[in-house]
């Protein structure tokens, strides 16, 4: 049985752990976090809690880094002596490159960077995943199965892991802000906020399924809703005037720029 250790038991790390537990995978799970309040519920669920970073890395075949990028250097330093080339390192630390991790563990460490998103906490995550040199097909398949325990995962090139953050990692926040505009409008015209939220959220869910399952392009889907001279066209004209797609592009560029800054 493979031993998988989690360094960090925050929202994302705990979500993956619970996904693995629910899937009843043939994996023995270990965790370490300085905050015992985070590890206690996991311990009660059957996860083995380690006493230090070094103990966890020494014990496990694969290690999943689930801490904030700002504290990652200290976490890796605390267990550096226990990292060896045969240990698989899965990282969900945003903007952190494989080279960054190798520089703080072992030069030829086998690293699988992952960019998850918060819907993972509901088992509906959308994760981008890549791999550094030296990671075997079997090891990559294992890492992918770990992430897919609470959503989907798509492989992207290693040199695009910072660019993809805007597309799936940060995009839930952008979508929530977009949703806020519709809900605030509904409230301003006397429509119950709860009803507006449910209707708009279901519209998002349905529209997402149309994107993935209808076989139509984005432009075709827009046209399908847009009757000539109708209400949708009137609204779309305002979005075009406001340069919505251009604003989204600038948003993504800013997100990517910050990812590179954090990775330095």
C-alpha cells in the first residue's frame, strides 16, 4: 500500500484527503500541520497524524505540499534531510515551480505541480496538472488519481502552470464577482436575493454543461440565446461596449504576472 503524506491540512489539503477517504482508495494517508485543530478531525476519520514535517516525509512514499507558498520555504527546510530522489512530490502551491521545489529538496526531485481550485471542497474541483522530468507514467497516473478523487484534472505543459492559474485556479473568484452584479441588480429591482442567487447559479451550472456537452462552440451558444432585436442582444451590446472580453484578458494577464512574482 502506497503511503501518501500531506504537509498542510488547510481547506484544499483536507478536501483532497476527504476525497481519497470517500473513494476508499488503496492509499495509506498521513498528515502534518502545526495547527492541531486542523488535524484532529482527520485523525478521527482514520488519517495518521505525524509529529513533524521530517517524520512525515521520512515515512511516506509520496508527499503532497498543501501549504501557502509564503511558508513553503520553512516547511521544506524543516524536512530537507528526509527528501530523496525516489519520493514523489505533488505540489498544490500556487505559482511554485518544480525548479523552486528541487532547489529546496533534492536537485532531481520528481515533482508534479497541480493547480486546483476551491470547488474541490465539494468534490467538484477542476485541477491543472503537469510533471517534471523523471516522473514515470505510473507515478503521474497516481498523482492524477489523487487529484481526481475530488474533481477532474487536465494535463497542461509544465511551462504553462502559471498561465493556467487565471483559467481555473483564480477564476472562481472572478465568476463570483460576475454573479454579484446580477444578484445586486435583482435586489435593486425588488427581486428576492435568494431566488436570484438560485436562478443565476442554476443558469451557470446549465451553461457550463452546454459548454462541455452540447458540441457547440462558444460563439454558437451565444447566438443560440440571442434572438435578433431581442433582450439578450440589448444586454450583449452593453457588455461589448464595456469591453468585457478585453477586461477578462487583462484580468488573466495580471493574475499570471503575480504568479511569476510569487514564484521568484
